[in-house]
C-alpha cells in the first residue's frame, strides 16, 4: 500500500533496543517518493531527512476523520507516558489553569513541532545530568 504525500508517519527504530525503548520515532510527514519507491520524509521543522525510507520501515498514522475536529492552543507539553505502545502527552493549555491540563494521544497532535521541541528538551536534560561513578 503506497502512502500519499502529506500523510503523518513514524519511522521504525533499528538495531537492538532495550525493552523500554520506543520501536518507532516520529512523527514525520511524507514529502515525496523516489524512483525506486522509497519515501522522502520531513521532520516537524519542515527539514528533509538525509535518507529515504522503504515502506516496511514506515508506520502510517491512522486517520481518525470520524472524530470531531477540536483545536485549542497549546502552551507546552509537561510530561509523557507510554501505555500499550501509545504515547500520551500531558498538555498545558494556553489561558487555562494547570489543573485543566489533559493527557492527549500523540496521533491527535496537529503540530509536530511541539512534540519535537519537547523531545529535544528531554535530550538536553539527560546530557546535563552528572555521570555516576
């Protein structure tokens, strides 16, 4: 099954993974196809990734068009958790108190930049921690 341009996808993580490591990374957008049928992928910053990817290394995000379209302005992602291989993010909404924050599944985000910014912040925090002796 060919994935259309503009669809949201995740890329399969390769190699040996710890049991707590995610099996897929993303989300990304399909921006094109190569002559050989691979997919050209862009990240949330609209930058094209260096490599192209075959279909078996890509997971298509399901389209839930049956759900009502609701959009609120997000202030920031506070934390995340993984339940049954689904990543949920605790979202602080703009102009609402902290007590109104809610857990949102990754597939319902319409802006991938905020997820990538949150993940980049996690990497920065990890690199700042002192190493154990």
